[in-house]
């Protein structure tokens, strides 16, 4: 019976559905046997199609066969279990192409459970048992199944490589250490492993630290994504609401103009028609009078003629002469609307440029490094002009509003709320956002090159109005022999080569503001790292009469 066990195991007492020993075996009319629960579950899955067939031979049964436990087969299974007989391994227990196979199994090999580093053989669960039971084999080192066991054999001497040559950084066998590696720095593979294990732990700690840092970065980026989406949604919602209001306002003004024109049209047409009717009545009256006079002129009776003439010759008072003023009717309205359209287009064009620039300048990830050379800086140059409405009355603007000159004679500027009243200062017309670069060429006693928020104070002589003496402006003071940086009334001495040209680099979103001395080379004078909360504007302050400062054309 023991010799028949494996054959019985496969052909008789193993359920082909669960691949285990039969439990409550039942026999189908075709002769194949299954566990009662297995065949019922199999049929239940097929029940929707009302198909009852044998999983092996596919013979169909109609109606569904009554399943009765095969008592004799059940007893046989229980008896065989007492002899230690086990079910055949399931297919998933056999080694596939990607698995490590047992080196001891013959025929179809099972998956290896462990590999022995001493035997250099991989074992399945069955063939591994001696390593657990035999005292001498228990000393062997078992590891997870490996396909690279043969790589531990020296190709030259067919010996296990248990030594590590530090000189050549490779594993060798004992004979290698006496031959080509003689005199080299060698240690046991275990000792080298211990050293490398320490390095590995340090590397793992570094990796884990980097993982933690990257996890923080990932979370930060996720927050940025949410913030970007939220900010963009709010910007779109606000812009749509604002432009909708503008459209409604324009439509309202269009409707108002239409109503006013139509009302005026009705009034003027009514006046003209009223006068037209009077004239037509007068014409009719004159024609009747003319006919009567004509008849009278043909009367032969002199006495009758003289009698009727006084009454017929009297004419009613005539309507005053019509004078049409040389008007263009509603052409002036058309011209006025066209003028309004032109002004609105100019405003929208200017504001749209600023809006477009602010959208373009959104840069959450600084994908490009800070400029290093002047050529790099010039990539961010902007076309900047000075705003006449901000120039103090002793500052003359020229060169298409690029150049400012301090004059003793006051300029005939109109009153404007944006104008600086006491200090010889002027701001740029264009705002500075995103990354931008500009250069200022100056002459004279001294000049301040600055950037400032638009809401910096303008009127009076207080610190709130002067560049660098408040928290709304940053200024580099340049004189004949020194540089000084000012912010919030704090003075910082700056060293660097004297130059008549100052470069200003701004990365608004990164909060970077840098001032450079520009000659044949660029020298960093001062760098600010902060957070800008508003768009900035370039600013110039002139110290004395005849001092000049000009925004250079860089493109």
C-alpha cells in the first residue's frame, strides 16, 4: 500500500478542484469524484446558466445530480491519512521560470524554501527537513532562496569564496589568497560584511533622512498644488465677475445712450413735423388767396373790383423764415462714443499688459537658476519709463521719459495726487513683477536707485515719502566714492567698485532684490531676501541740481 500511495494520491483521493485530499467525497454519474463542497460551489457559480457538468470530462447532467457522500471512498481517505499520506502539491508549489527550484527534486521540481550557503544547494520544504533535524546540518547557514549560489564558487579553484580581498575589492577563495592575491589586504568575507553592514546602515539612515525630507517636499508640493488651484479658481472667479460687471456697465451705458438718442430724435422730429404742418397750412391759404386774386383780376366791373380788392389783398402774417442750423445731427454723439471707446481700449490695453505680465510671472517652482552673467541678466530686461505724474516739480523728464534731471527751475507739471512734493523723486510707469532686470546710468553728486510699493506716501517731507526710509521702499545710495543701502530707515554700508551704472535684479515671487555695480564686469553690491506683498515700481531720487539718472535701453 505504501508503494501505491503516490499513485493513489494523485489519481484517486485528490480533488481536482481544491487540489487537496477529498473531504466528504461524492461521485458523479461520469465516475469522477470531488469534495461535496467543491462541486457544489463549482455548480453554484454556473447555476445562472443552469449547466451542471463534470469539471474534468465536461459531461453534462440534466437534471442536477443528487449528491450523496461516497462512504467507502471517505473511509479509504481517512485510513490513508493515518499512514501520513499527503495530497499532491498544488501547481503553485512547483517552480516556475522566475522561481528558485529545489536542486534535489527529480522530475518536476518544487519551489525552494531555503538555500544553504554551506552546501550551496537550494531545498524545497521536504528536502530541507534534514537541516532542521540533523545536528551537523543545523550549523549550516540557511538564507532566502537564491539563484546566485554558484557565484560563491571560485571559477579558478572550484572552492567556496570565504575571503574578501580589499586590495582588489573582490571575493576570493583560500587558494586565491595564497596565489595571485598573495600579500594583498585580505579579511574574511564575514568581517568585510560587518564593515560594509555598518556603512550600509549609515547609507540607510541617509536614505531614510532623504525620504523624510522628500516626503515633506511632496506634502509641501501637494499644498502648493492645492494653493495654486485655489488661487487660480479665485482669480478666475473674480476676473469673470469683474469683467461681467464691466460688460453690464457698458451695456447699461449703451442702453442709456440709445434711450437718450431716441428720445431726442422723437422730440426733434416732432418739432420739425409741427413746423412742417404750419407751413403746409400757410401754403394752402396762400394758394386759395392767389386763386381769389386771380379771379378778381379778371373782373370787368370796375366798381366791383374796387369794392372787393381791399379785403382780398390783405395777407395773414407769414410764418417766420426757416433757418436750419448747420448741425451734423447725431454725428457728434457717434464721435463722442468713438472717443470713449478709444480711451477704454487704451486703458484695457495698458491694464491687460499688466494683467498678462502678472499671470506670466507666476512661477511656483523656480525652474531656472538665478542669473550669473550679464547676458543672463539681460534676458530679463524690461522696457521701463518714468511716470511724469509722480515726478517732483524740480525733476525734468526727457529722452522719452527715461531720463531724470534735477533742475533749479520748477517744471510746469499739473497737480496730481501721485506726485512727490518735497523730495526729488520719481517712480516708473510700469510695475515690476516676476523676474526683471534694469540698469540706471547716473551723473553728478549722487543718486538713489530704488524700488517701492505704489502706495508709498507722496505729500510732505516725512520719512514715509522718501525712498529707503520706510518699509515700503528699498534704496541703494550711490555717490562719488561710496555705496549705502537703506531700508526702513536702517543704513547698511556697502563695499564695491565705483561705477556710473547700477544694475537692479528683481525676482518678485522669490523675494530676491539685488543691486550690482556694472562696468566691464558685474559685482554684487547688496542682496535682499524678503517677501514682497505688492507689485514694485522702479524709483530714482536725485541729490543736487544737474544730477541726472537715466533708465538704460537694454534691448
